[in-house]
């Protein structure tokens, strides 16, 4: 019996499978053989990983990336991921991977990604909010004070006025977390859909990212000064699209992010995930009911 045949047998046993996972993670001599067996049977590998008892979450997250990396069909990879890992386990491992690039983050559903993001946000410790008053000055005020401006600012015909808002500096964490995840997801085929997804209140991911840039750049009097082309390119965001989104933000007045709003957003994504989980059972119930009706009609 050759090594691969032995590994295949071991993969079916929980304790031995976990030893194989450790061999892969420490890049041992059998790593390539183990990955070759996993490539032939990723379903069993994912089932063993879901039940692992000895690996840390970080180790399990790294191993999940190794397994998904062996599945070259993205739709098949997502199907197996949702079949063999419980939602709670998947979200836990998505978060455990941290800022590192992740194969799983490229194939998991947007619902699962956003659920993981809000778990990530909820784990950040917050002290009592320290609200700062910030003056938002628009073009008319900027010109009156001879501040530097850009040629593509809004026309003079629009209504410009200064507004004072309260910005919760301790609640900026969600913005930075969303931006970090965007770096990881920018090469996804549905990245634009992710950016346009409403996440907190009435604001989408893109607007939250732009707010992070704005605050980080010192809350400039002219909002366009916060849009750095290089930073936007790093995130795969078009400058024109960012400028339009920023104008919309300031038309709406900048938000404060309360913990209640963030928790509400997290619960909404939890409900969406639960609906998806129930779908297969609902289909089964529908089929069973159809079968009962057919029996009564003596087809």
C-alpha cells in the first residue's frame, strides 16, 4: 500500500485526520501527498475540519484555506463549504484568518462574509463614546477662506452651507474593519455588489470606507482632499465613483454609528443566513407535500 492510499484511510478517521492537518500546516515531508489526497476528496477533509478538536481557530482557518485551494471549481468549492461546515464554524474561521489573504473569502457568499465582518466588529472592545464636534465646510466657505480647491467640485448653483455634526470617534472601528475586509475581497467577481451592499443604517460599504479615509485624513474642510487616488486604487475603487459617493454622503449628513445600529445590522445578516439554511428543508417539505397530493390523485 503506497503513502497516498494510507493517507486516504487516515483522512476518514478524526484523530488521524487532525494529525494530517498538522503535517500540512508545519510543511512536513508528507504535505504534498496529503494535499493530493485532499484534492481528490475535499468533502471528507472539510467534514473532519468542521469537527476538529485539537487545532486552534487560527490553525483551522489556515487549514481551511489549504483545502479550498485544492478545489479549482469555485461553485463546487462554495457548495462543499456550505454543506460540510456549519455557518457558525465558517464565520468563526473567516474571522480567525484575520488580515491575511484568504481563498475562502473569495468563494464564500456575501452574506457569510458580512456575517463574519460583523462578528469581527463585535469583538472590538469599546469604551464610553467620546463624541467630537467637527465642522464640515463646503465649497462656498472654502472659497471665502481662500482654501485650496479642485476644478471638479460641485457647481456654484448648488446650495452650500456649513454644518456641525457629532462624530463618535470610538465607533470608527466598524469603518476600519470594513476597509480591511475590502482589501481582501477586491478581486472577487462580485466586489462591486459587496461595495454597494447596505451595511449600517442607510449607508453602504463604499460610503463607510470613504468615511474612514475622510476621518483618517483629518476631516478636511474640502471633502475631496480625503480621496487619495493611490489608496482608492489599492482598494479597486474608481475615483469618479468615490467622489459621487462622497458627495451623496455629505448631502445626507454624516452618520454617527451607535452600537445598537451595528448590532441591528449583524442581526439582519444572521436572519438572511438562517433563511438560506432553511431553504433546502423547505424544498424537501414542498416535494413531500406534492407527493402526498399525487398519491391521493392516484397518478
